[in-house]
């Protein structure tokens, strides 16, 4: 087997690997959209954290007053 045959084999394998995976690669636009979604999720999560914090504080205060 000569070197050109090895190079062709490697190129063929590389191309086949890329073709098989190109549908699952993320583009810059995909990543930007994901970052926007994550930012929105983070703000909603922080909002709900404060809501539950206030509810827990109210429950603790009421339990302390009952004692």
C-alpha cells in the first residue's frame, strides 16, 4: 500500500465522519439562540427563588409567633 492510498483512505474516512455528524453540529446562530433562552430561564428561576424565599420566611415567622 503506497502513501497516496493511505491518504485517500484517511480523507474518505474523515469525509464520511463529517457527513454523518454535520446534522448535529451547532452553528453560531444556534448557540446565540440557546444563550438567549438560558438568560430568560435564569431570570425566571431567580424570580421564583425569591417568591419561595418570601413564602418560607412567612411560614417561619408564623411558626415562631405560634411558639
